[in-house]
C-alpha cells in the first residue's frame, strides 16, 4: 500500500471514528425521544436527510463544473461525502483538505477544489437565512427574536455572491498565495444553479425535522413551515459559531427556540437531538454509499467501440 493510500485510510478511519462517536455519544440523550417515534417516521426522516445531503453534493458539483471541472456523479459523490466526514474531526480545514487531495486524482486542480468548497458556505448561508426570514418571523415570533441580528448578514452576503465580487476575491486570494488564477471564472448561472440545489436541500431538511416534530406530538399546518425555518436558522448559526465542531450545541439551542410555538421545551430538545443524530447517521451512510458506487464505477469494464 502506498503512502498516499495509507494517509487516506488513516483519515477515513479517524473521521469515521469521530462520526461514530458523535452518533453513539448522543444515544443516551436521544433514546427517550426515539422511543416516541415510530419506525416509519424515523425512516422517512432519514430518507429526507439523504435527499438533503445529495442536494448539497449537487450544489458543490455545480460550482465545480462552473469553474471548469465537471465530475461524473459517482466521483463527485465520493469526493464530497467522504471529504465531508472531516467536519467531525476537530479543526475546520479537514473537509477541504480531503476534497482537494481526492479531487486532484480526478484531474481537479487544488485551487479549484478549494474555491468550490468555500463557495458552498456563503450560498448555504444566503439560502438558509432567506428561508428563515420567510418562515420564522410570522410563525415563531418572539421565540427567535434574540437571533434577529443574524439576518443583518443577509444583504451583505447577497451582494458578496455577485460573480464579479467572488471572482475578484478569489483572484486576490490566489495572487496572495502565489498561485495561478482560476482558468474559468464563476458565472451567474453557476451561482443560481447551486442556489437552486441549496433551496432543495433546505426543503428536504425541513421535511426531515417536521417528521420528527410531528412524531413528538406537534400538530397543525405550521409544523412543516416552522421545521423548515428552524433547521435553516440552526444550521446558519452553527456555521457562524465556528468554535464548535460541526455546530455542536449551537444548532440545538436555536432549534429549540424556533420550535417553541409547537413543542414544549422538553420535546423540542428531544427533537433537536434526534435531528442531530439522524443527520450524523446520514453523513455516514452517504459516505459509505458513495465509496461503494465509485469503486463499482472503477471496476466497470470499458468496451471498445467497433469501427
């Protein structure tokens, strides 16, 4: 086994270890909540998470393609999902480092991988905060008033995502690092396509949380809307507070506040913790499925075409 393969295997083992610990370590906290949920609801919630994670991968893949490196679906899934396991390792750079190294083997320049990775986050923030603005003020009201300050970031982020500004920032950063400029600049179409996938992901995350919330006793038509806004706000706050690995703790507090109109505090805490566990399980499942799919694609024999 080569040194590169040993390093990647070590990364995978460590990432899976931290990911498994994130799941197992919270089981005692969520056991009572899961006991109140039916298996069909849990299965539906997990399927919705898998759909949301797939939308996130497609968002990243669209950015990478717009920058000049289109990847086949199996390859893109492997690079994205296996790399994303790095978020469970303390430190913020593991996912991008993993994606840069795996992408290089597929012909993706490291600066391009890094650019696509870092662009996903402002797009997630803009789309997520937009979802929170539309859903929470009317349906959650005072329970989320303490988080109103985060919405002030929305207009700044929207302006900052203009391709001209993004390309200028990327160019300055690469010049500062003494790297060659990107061969292809980001386009408006690339931003809009990736934003469309981001909104699709938020919708799936909302369904995921709504199924859990409904299983814990919430009723009424606003359950889905509140769940959509609660997850989006919680994710955005979890990202902004970068000192917590994968937003641990921060997301749960915000989610409990947003769900206050439909759940009592105890049930809201259970919903937040169950959501965290289901999402973590989804990360592990996606990484495993992507690795298997990519390996099968590598083993498919190429049939030469006859003249």
